C-alpha cells in the first residue's frame, strides 16, 4: 500500500512539475503539434504562413528593429514570396542590437545564441515559448513510442547559471523523470561508470551529444553488453551526427537512433521519424533555404529560421549558419511536415592551396572517419591548420604504429593528393565548455585558434545548449 501511495504521490508531483514547467501554454502547443502533423502538405503550408503572418503583425506593432525591415519589404502587402525579400538577421546583428530586438525582462529561461567568439547573446524565453520548445521535442519522442512520463537520460553539457537556477532546473528534471548526466571534461575518463549508471536507470530514451553517446557505446561494445530494458530510441542532438557514430551507437545499444535538429535560441527545428526523415517542426519555426550568392555550385543552401513563438526576442529570417536541402519526396510515414536534410555548417570548409577552392568539409570527413578502423573512430579528429594542410590528431595510446600509418594512408586517399596530411598524437581531446567535442577544427582567419564555445556554434544545431 505504501509503495502504491508513494507512486501516486510521485505521479502528482510529476504532474505539478509539468505544470510548473510549461503552464497551460504547453497544452495548446501540444494539441496543435498533434493535430498539424497529419494534415496534408498544402494545409500545413497555409497554416504555417498564417502563424508567420500573426507573428509578423505582432512584431511590426512593437519592434522598431524589425518594423523597418518589414516596411522595406512592403508590409502589410507581404505574401510568402515577398517574405523572401525581408533582410536576413545575422548572429552578429543579434549581439549588436540585442537591446533593440528584445527585452530581457520577465525571462524565465535564457539560451545563448551563436556568433563568432565574443558576440554571443542570451536569448530570453518566457515559459510559454519554452512550452513550444518542449512540445516539438516531446512529439518527436512520441514518434518512437515514448510518452512524456517515460524516463529519459540526458547526456548534455553542464548548465550555466547560478546555484538557484541550477537547483530549480535539477528539480524540474526530477519532476519530469529525467536524469541529467553532465558531459564535462571528465566525462570520457568516466565513461565506464557512466555506462553503468545508464544501465541501472534503464531509460526509455537516451538523449545527448553524439560524441558522448558514442563514447558510452564504445564501453558497451568492449564489455559485450547485450541490450535489455526498455530503451526505445537514442536521440542525438547538439553536434553533427557522423555516420560512424550512428552505426556504432545503433549496434552497441541494439536500438534505433534518431536525430534532432535544434538549438538553444530556436528550439526544436526538426526531428527524425522512424522512416529516417528529418521533419520540420512547423509549429515552432518557419524554415527557409536560400541560395548563397557568389557562384555557389552545391545543391544545398543556407537555412534561415523564423521563430514563431518567442515574442520577447523575435528572430526573423535568422541565419542559423547551417546548410540544408528540402526534400520534395513525401515521407512514407504520411506526415505532412516538410522533410529537411541538414548538410553541415556553412563555415566548415577545407581550402586547398593553389586553386584556393573551398570544399565543404563534410564531404571529406564522412568518408575519412568511416574508413578508419572501428577502434579508432572517435579517437581521431581533423584540424585544418593552414591552407592545403590537415593534421589528423590521434589520442595518445589509442593506436599502434601500424594503425597510425593506416590513418595517414586513409587521410591521403580521402583528402586531395596535393594536400599536406600529417598525423599528430595529442594527449586527449578536451571537451569545450558546453561539453561538446568537435571532430573538425576549421581554419579561422588564417589561424587555427583553439576551439571556444562561441566558435563551435559552427556545427549543425549547435548553439550552446540543445533545445531542452
Ligand atoms: Zn516521416
């Protein structure tokens, strides 16, 4: 009887926690998310344009920064086509004009935006907006048969903030049945113990950075662990997901992997369905893809996002810094939500000497990592030191000399034959402040400065904090 009462009390607390977290706004957001996904594509499109118009109207009335831009584009006679002419908003503009764009007053949560180092700004959210963030992610969980009360383990960075916000956030996690295992500098050294904690907790979802989940997968593989319990899906977020990570994680945990595309300043932007399609979260963000100027030959374009719910700090045609493509094929799952493919950061390039041509880094990184011996995957990263040069950094103690020679061979095969390819042994890969571990260090202004969080915004879906 006591146990039953305890369970009941816990249930009430969790409900209270859910309410505390997102109040009534979540209910509306949730209902809309449930309803929209099954509408035909044209209906989804029309509805989303209505939400966008409503947001623009609101912003026009109360925001001088955007009012000017909307006036330039001919507001109020602004249809979808004309919306394409509204000036885009860059991450640096957000930092410079933060005081004009939004107000920090009454913010319940703050999420950092991107921008080059030093130009970050905290984007304030009210609880209502946070409710919209959560609805998108939770709908995605639902696609994999997981409900809001199911246990979740989060492998994400430490929370920023003072002791009070940290405590409340911890209480909130507990109330909604989440366990957060912070990914910090000691995470990789403690992966064995962390794998054990995850096993004991038996979550329905493991939600975290691909680099962190991949480390745990390595431990499980070495232990010969067999999947058991109720793990239904592993959701990867906050960093680019490489094919080698996806494969190793799927095999080690014996469960499917789904990708979420989202970031701290915009919330959930897309979530992968069980058919492998990344569906846009149309209720939360309006995504557009524009062709970059200057003779771009690639099929992909720059992803712009208009946050539809955050009225405290509107983001209109905001440059995410990611490249993407809209897929025209209808997904077999039947959802009317647009299908997106994210192709990496626009700024992640390799620059060859001689021609000076820029190659999207992802096109080389994927084959390079996949061709490495499995044991070395996740232990090797690529640093683009100078034009025409790549250093293949290998963690000390992870490879024999024969294996190091193999790394060079793979590097020479994959990168251009004229490239200067070198293996460098490093002590270990330090995680950056947000707990992320970049596997590509791009060339920056001719210098390869050590990665900082402000710079690492340049990985897909990668603001400092993932949506939740
Ligand atoms: Zn689908």
